[in-house]
C-alpha cells in the first residue's frame, strides 16, 4: 500500500474553487481545475510515494505487472485497466460518445495507417480500447445522456410551440423509434450554418416563452437548452440536445455510459471511473475536434430509459455500483466516527480515494496510511487485509478495482 497523488487537469469547463476546496488548497485556483486523475494513463499518470521518493504509477506498474496487478495482468496486457477521476464541471462538457471495443480497434488501426500523429488534436482514436464509464455524483450532478423516448420528445417539441419544428415533430410522431431519431439527429447535427442560424433562435424563443408561461413539465429541459446556447452560440449540438434525456443525479447515484451512448455532463462534482482509454467522438458543444460522420457511425439511436445506477448496500457501510464493465468495479464506503476498521474487499489491484473526512488505512503487517479528501492510496494485488477507519468525524471513501465481481 502506497500513497498516491492525483494528476490535476485544467480545462476551461472546470472550477476554480471545487477541487481546491476539496483538497484544502487556497481558492480561487490559478486555473479552472476540471479533473484529478488517479491512474496509469500515459497522458497523465498519478504519482506513487515509495520510501520518500516519487514514481509514476505507469512506470511502477510496468516494472512489475505480476506483483502489482496479480492474476489479471495477462488479461489487460500488463496495464492497469481502469482510470479513476474526481471531476468538477462548472460549464457543460462536449456532446460525445465512445466507441465499442471493435470500433475502437478498427478506428485506431485506420488512423495509424493514415499516419495521424498520436498527439494530434485531429485524432479520434488515441488507443485501441473501448471506454465504458460510470460517474457517481458527490453533489447534485446534471447531465444529458441517451436518446429520450421519442413520444416524450414529441411532447417536448410540441410544448415549445415553434412552428419551424413542425416537420420534425411529424417525422418523430410517425416513426417513434431509432430510425426516426437517427433521421432527426443526423439532419440537425449536419444542418448548414445559415439554416441553423434561422432555426436555433426560434427554438430559443420557444424555450423562453415556455418558461415565462410557468409550465413545469419540461422546465429543466428548456433551461438547459438556453444555457447551452449561451455557452455555445450557433452550435448544432444545442438543437441535438433536445433529443437527449436530461438527468439529475442526487449525491450517491451513478450514471453508466455504455458504448454509443450520446452524452454531455452539464454541471456538478463526481467520482468517475472508466476503462483506461481516451477515445472520444464529439458532435459539438466544444472548441475541441468534432467529427460528426465518425460520431454518427458509433452512435446507438435506440431510445434509452435513464441509465441511472443505484448504489446497492453491501454490509453496513459499503455500497456497490453494478455495471457490465470488466475493466472496473466501484464501491463507496460511508465510514462512521468511532467504528471498528472496515475491510475493503477487492479484485486485483485497487485505488482507494478519500472524498470526505480523514481516513486511516490499515494493512496487515504493514504501516498505516492516513488520507484526507482528494488523497488516495495504491493497493497492489499482493497487498492483503486492507481496512479503513474514520479518524475524527464521518468519512467517505471510494474503492476502485478490476471488474467482474
Ligand atoms: Zn464520456
């Protein structure tokens, strides 16, 4: 067991207060801080403290995969298969989807053949892995995810009372399925800018009127469209957002994003875990590289019920988030003051992350380690008998390990 220091990532959509406050640093921070990465991703590995020196987790694992990863080492090519993050979104993130495993392999090979440099901003596929992801809300977390039931979308578009939307309402009403959604989404996301500049202001007017008239059925949806239009004026993604479920996660709730799920995080703080991949296909709402044809190829247009993952209690203070991902599993622990040390079960290697309070980690036959919010520990597959105990008041921990439990 070793202390692990996360890699801080600064993006424009981040926050100057949230991560700094969580980690006990002065606010506001110099840059908007968006993500704290705990993993062995080559782009920004976390740092392991070993006997007074510091080493990247990437190199630490690569030096002895058998000891660090244990029995799962061959399955994942000797690499840590997951990446754990704390994410703080103050502004909406891009409208995006991630490829399936087969699509990622083919896309990576294709771009290698075309000799697109790995670090080029034009690159869609930076590795050959899929990227299932799960985000668990630490506070209220707002997101768009998955195509809404077309019947509900027809009701929303009708409620906005925009005559220019009539043809799309009729189309979706006649074909309330994945083909109808594919047609409308494809039309909107590829609309020539001149047409977009005519249609979008009318839709925004519709949202303003809808809210002013005091309806409440689609209030969050209408507000979100206006907020997105303010952040990304004239962006086709604003229109496309009309087709996606608007989701509010309460603290502790999770959201699982399988391959092909169109999504955009809007606002909030969460713990996120994903396969160790950086493959993102963007459709808009971003200054970054957008590749609509490739996004259309990987999108799953099947209407989706809200993909919310409820925390399943396991024992007294532990909650499990069940997903189909084999690369990762995530548990949350709510440790009470004065309680006996709680065993932290896991499969293979693990990362323990503190998100509230002060926690003492105990290891049979080894030294204790105390971590505070934003602090973490690397647990190798060879480490046994890991337990956690709140030091003063209550404390919250997340434990990430390999999936399939
Ligand atoms: Zn994503």
